[in-house]
């Protein structure tokens, strides 16, 4: 049979398509691209241990397969002891700060490498020859270590105790399947809610770090407080009967206290207000009160000692001797009192007062510095003397203008001297009463005078209350 030209063309096209399909299938299945390196780039990941990773193991990035493991070798030089070569598809852009984790797909130990991006991925991506250092990679715990820890844990548990625990758990959970199912369903909702609020939860944990550090610092104080609380609770348990009695009596006592306070309600505020005034006075006199409280015990002891053996018929004078020594006080002044004799306290008769008795010492002597010898003169305060006659202008009866009329200008100079031997008194002189507070008196002629006023200070203006304060 002779084939037509059209049939030949169809056969040739079919053969070409079949060859291309077979070649493409073989390339995808066998991995010719990975074998030749076409369309891929290689990255080296360093680990402290291999964790069971092997050649041709999968490489995933965010759950998507992006390549395979092409080599696992020991590093005898510097750096991590295990170097794993990862062949990644060229169209996958992996940040340079990505960490590599060796994980298992199943319980039978099918390991793979998972590339986990950082919380803040870098803008730079891995390229051919890039390295993921061991510091940012995570190696799995060796299975041997896990089994050894599990064996140690199981060996530390007593078989009898474990049997008791399992029996109690079985008894406690028996018949609670429906409730456990509801609990698991509710926990799933709780987990979904926790995932939605993951960022606030993370922030809460970060913010709780200072609080937890503070808790670690005050741990000894907390431990001591708990010990004290334990002692208090033990004492409370020992005093249980007394506490119960107090609680039984407390309502009646509270009622009585309430009644008492109600009775005091009208007067207590007034008393407290008055005590506030007394307290202010006492606060001003705190030094004196302190002195009284210091001296009173000694004074009371001396008084009790004097009266201890007192009997009826004894002398009325008790042997009480109180010495209030003060080294800062000046010695007692005795000069100038020679004419005054000491009298017995029992004498009550009237005795004439001896005149001109005062501390007659030098003016700069510290004895009785504020005594009569230092009284300032009214006419010149710089002059101090015990007698008015020793002042610059003598007795007040000799002062000019002493009896001037109010607001009247004196025609006689203030310091005019009287003529020698002139007699100023007349037969018409009379003594009249005057107010020592205002200095106003009325003369025999019925005219009102002000003692000491010599000039008119009103200047023809009406007097006001301000004129009493301002001259």
C-alpha cells in the first residue's frame, strides 16, 4: 500500500510530538534540570548536626516545594560541622535572613529542609553560592537523645504509681466522652481566637518581661511573705475558738459603739474643733511642753520624797529643795538692794516699801540688762537711766508746751530755757484728771487740751480715719 504525502506528514508530526513528550516527561521525572543545573541556583546551609537529612530530600519555602537537597557533607575546617547543599528553583526569591529547619514529614523519619522567613524579611535575596550560617538555622534534636530522655523519664516513674495514676484517670474520665468532645471543640474555637489575636498576645508577653523580672528580684521577699502567712494561718487555726468568740461578741459591741457614737454626734464635732484650737496653741509651745515633761518627773519624785514621812503635827515646811540650774543665765544681781531685808513667808503684816531699790550696776553689765537702770528717756531714747530727773530735759513738769492747747501753735520755743530763779507756779495752779490713753483733759477754764500736742496737724483739712495712721 502506498502512503500519500498527507499521511506521511501526519506520521512525521506525530513522531516528533511523541519524542518531545517522552523527552519532557523524562526530564521532569529524572530531573535533568537539577542534574545539569539549568534553571536553578545552589545555596549552602550549615548545621550543627544533620538531623538525618539525606540527598534528594525536599526543600520547602512557606510550605511550597522549591528544590531538593543535592549534597550532605562534613566540614572538617572552620565553621559548622555539617554543610547541606540546597538546589532551589531560579524563580523562587528567598531572603538572605531566612533560617533553615530540618524537619520530619512523618514518624518514620522522612526529613526535609524547610526555609522559614524571618519576622522582618530582608530585601536582599539568596543567589548562587549563598550561605545560610548555622547561627540562624535550627537542627532537630537527635532521635537518640529523645529516646534516652524518654527512657530516663519512664525509669523515674514507679510502675505502681503509674498504674495508680492511669487507674484514677480512667475512673475520672469514664463516661465523660461527650463533655470532652465539647471541651475539644471549644478549645479549637479558643485556638482560632488566639491566632486572630496573636499580635496582641505577643506584645503582652513582651511587655510582661519587666514584670516577670521584677518578680524574680522580689522572689525572696515573696517567699518570706508566704512563710509569714503560713505562720499566721497556723496561729489563726490555734486561736479558732477565740476568734469565734470574738465574732459572736462583735455584733453587740458594734451596736454599742454605734450607740455611743450616735450619742456623741452632737458634741464630738465641737470638741474636735476646740481641740484643734488647743492643738495649735500647744504646737506653738512645744519647746516649753518638752521642758515641762522633762522636769516634771524629777519634781514629782522630789515632792513625793518630801511628803513620804509627813505626819500630823509636823512643821508645815516640807524639806523640798528644787534646783533648776541653767548655766546660760547670768548671776543674780544683789547690788542696789542692800536696804531690802528678807522676810519669812509666814509674816503677813504690812511693811513699807523701800524706795529706789533696783540693780545698780554698770549699764553694760549683763545682770538684769532690762532692769530699771536701762529705761530709755522719753525726751531722748538714746539716754537710759533709772530716774527721770537724769534725762536731758529733767522732770516732765519742766518741759515746755506740756500743757499746750490742742492744734495751737506754741509761741515759746521748744527748748526755751526758763529764767534763773523764776517761779513758774502760781496760786491758780490746779491738778485735773486726764486720759492716759488719749492724753485729753479739760482745764479749769472749761477748754479741752491734748497732752503733748503743740501744732495743728490737720492743715485746715477735714480729719479722716487715715489721718489716725498716717501723719
